[in-house]
């Protein structure tokens, strides 16, 4: 299931039957001159792990220098520790993401799993604990450059989905690794503060447009060939949602719950927490801009128009 997406980048796709969403996390191999880096580790299950090792061996066993984790969410990070043990690679994380990764007990706003789904919650706790073993060897900041063979991987701090979310730009191939800021299909979940920040997310998307990439390699789903247009669609989608929220508040809706009901009338119950999170993320952005005040929390949050 590997696919070469540019001269130096291969997508290491592992279809995971048990993954609850249609697109499992993407893992990309960047290789040049006998050296390599992996962007995101994917899960640490046997199937995923064996596949990564197999691909590295088939690629002539380049020296794996770096495992770069775009953000702490366990679908991107829980395979890193095992891969480091096997290869001696250094795990790279943005400095602002370290505490989030190393503290698996904290609710981190990745997959909001309802209380009654016990098995799914236990599974998530297991992956979080595995992810927390990926103590970073290298902490990067915006603008840092990592070298792999003759290639330059530029680290771009692009927060919003998480605080220390990292995008990586491979200048030689014009490939921007987008993490969960862009999904090949659909839109990323942006949690309300403290886990996510809608205003920062939109600012990050605009900054990503300015990189001038030829190809976007997203955290999930297929690669994107027209980055500027795709990112503009995401910005427009968020703006339309915000306009809708503002109009509903003007029409008298005054709780997060009533907004969710109006915006997603046919919602599958399992997606309720996710949908509520999206609405709250927009409300917190409006509050930060002085357009509303909020009282209470979660679905019961009350909205006072200003
Ligand atoms: Zn994520």
C-alpha cells in the first residue's frame, strides 16, 4: 500500500479495519542519500509497526534520523516509541506540544468518546499511554530546519488543532505535511479552549496558504494537489459556519445545545460531542472577539449577545 507522492516522499498507508473513522492516520517517509525521516508514526499496533519496518527494509534500510510528530494525538504518535526502539531515530516534537503528549491522563480533545462507550474509552486510554512513551529527543520551534540527506525539512508552527501543532515543509519537493490542519476529505475537528483554538486555526490555515506548496500531504485521507484552493475551501467553510452561528444567535438561540440542534438537525448521537465541540470552538472565538459572552460549559453553555 505504499505510494510515491513526490521524488523523495512515499506514503506508507496501512488500512486499519478497526479504526473507527474512514481514513486512518497517514505516515510519510522522506528519504535521500541513505537517510530518512518519518512524518507521523501512526498507531503502534503490530500490523502498522510491521508494515513500517518492512517498507524501511525494502527502501534499502536508510538510516532513520527522525520521527517527526505533527501533534500529540495518539493516532499520529502512539507508534513512535516502538519505531524509535527498532531504528534509533530521534523523535521530534514542537516544544509547545511536549506536555500534551507526556500527560496521557489529561483529556486532550482528540476523540471525544461518550461515557457509555466503555470499550472505546479503554482503547483510547491504552493508545494515549503508548503515545506518552514517545518522549521527544528534539524539541523544535517555528523555522527550525532538519536535514535528511541533501533535503531540508522546515518546521512550521501551525497551532489551533492543538497548541504545538507542527507542519513540515519539504522545500526540494514542494510538499507541505499538514498534520490534522488539513484532511484529504472533510474538515478537521477543532476543540474549544483549552485544547484547541478556532481563531489560531484559521490564522494557521492562512499561513499555510502562503507557503506556496505544490502538494499537501494531510494527516488523514488522500494527498491534495491544489493546496491554495483546498485551504481556501476550509477557510470558507469555517467562515460560513461562523456566519450561521452569528445569525442563529441574532434570531434568539441562546445555548450551545440549541445551536447544535439548529445546525445539525439529523445528527447521529455518536457525533453529538464532536458537533458540540465545533459549535463551542466558534463561540469561544466570538467571545474572544468581544461579540458574545459565555456562561457555563459544554452543551449547557449560555450565550449572551453583545
Ligand atoms: Zn489530531
